[in-house]
């Protein structure tokens, strides 16, 4: 298979992942409505699965295929892209900064995400090689920190607000919704695995690092459904839903590191990847800090439909793309 064919396979697989993930979210919302569970835990689990499955599948399949850099890159790349999504929905909103229309309570979610990312960045740089079976000690500690952070968020009521749904009530039956939800999930599993395989081959034949492939190409592909969900949310003025989805995904994505470590049999995954990932994680901390600044700012001017905070996010994202591309 030549380079062009590999790229075509990657693009086709990524397209299937994006389309199937959007359908997954749609049918998850329908199931919640038909069973009156949209405001309960089961509904939340369905929707969380819908938005997080692409990242989860891509990282697990990459780990199983012995592509740890792509597995980790997908997580860190998705996190910085999700913050870029704030600028994207800011552009589509167009009438003043989106950060002036959301609750400052999102700062708590940002801080939890920063603690998780900072811990992983430090673990990558220090390179602790202790493991239980083949799972790294740092991954186990990450799971503990994640659980504590989730407990704190629950106790503070973060992310538990009732939000308007962005899916209109349709004539889709519950049986059809469940069937299509399952088929969409299966399509993501197959296409996500194929995307990881072709991403690994692209890295081999082009010399582009697996870190860049995972952090940029695969991360954008797995995060595009969240972009579309965010755009849909602001159209019904569910601003907190849009931002909460991005930040909640960033917290969950850090748990994927632990899951990928379970799937990766080559030892602790954080000691098997390039230290370049620490750069992506640290850029994520900077982007999160800029977002916090935007949330506490009392006034933000808009330039060409983007606030000054959004412009800063876009510029920082382009910088990290350039840095990752130039590092081999």
C-alpha cells in the first residue's frame, strides 16, 4: 500500500468516526428522552459514552497495536483541541465573548483537568518505571487522582445542572434508537482501530512522528464530534452545556491514559512514549490558564468575531502544532 492509499484509508476511517460519533450522540439523546432518563445518571452515562468513545477506542487500539505515542498523543492532543473549540464556538456565536455568557463555576473543572495534566506531564519527564503487572504506578495514581477529582466535582455540584437538549424530539422509536446507537458504536470501534493502524503507517512512511500523528491528526478526528455538539449547543443558547462538554471531556480523557496502559503490554505506557508529550501537556496547562483568565475577566473586546482570549488560544494552538511537527 503506497502513501496515497494510506492517507485515503486514514481520511475515510476518520470520516466514519466523526459521522458515527455524531449519530451516537443523537441516538443517545433519543434513548434518554424515550426512557425519561435524560436528566438521570443512565442518560448521563449514555451521552458521556457517545462523546468519549472515539478517543477511547483510538487510544486503546493504538496501545494494542504497540503504538504508545499515538495512544498518548490522542489524549493530550484532544485536550488542547477541546480548548481550541472554545474559540470555534466563540466564532460561531459572534455576538460578544462566549466566556461572558457562562458560569465561572467552570474554573473548578479547569483546575481539576490541570492537576491531572500536570501530574502526567511530571510523570513523563521523571520517568517512574515502577509497575504492578504491566500497569505503571503513575497510571494507578492517576486513576486515584481522577476519582478524587470526580468526587470533589460531584460534591460541588459541577456539571450537574439541567441543560436544554440540542436534539429535537423525532419520531424515532426506542427500539430503532437502541439499534442505531449500537451500530454507531460498532462503526466507531472498527473505524477507530483502522484509523490508528493507518496513522501508524503514515508515521512510518513519512517520517512524521507518532506524537504529531496522535496529537494533531487523530486528536482532531476524534474531537470533531464535540465541536459539532458545541456548535449545536450555542445555537439553542446552551452556553454552559457547550463549555462543560469540552472541559468534562478533557477530564475524562486523562482516565484514558490509565485504560490505554491496561491495553499496552510493553510496560508502563508513560515510560514508553516520547517526552515530547510533556510539551503538549504543558501547552494544555497554558491554554487552560488562558481560559481561566477569560472566565474571570470582566470585559473582553471582540476582533473579527473572536475575543482577545480566543485569539490567544488560536495562536497558542498553532504554536504547539508547529512545535510538534518540527520535533521528530
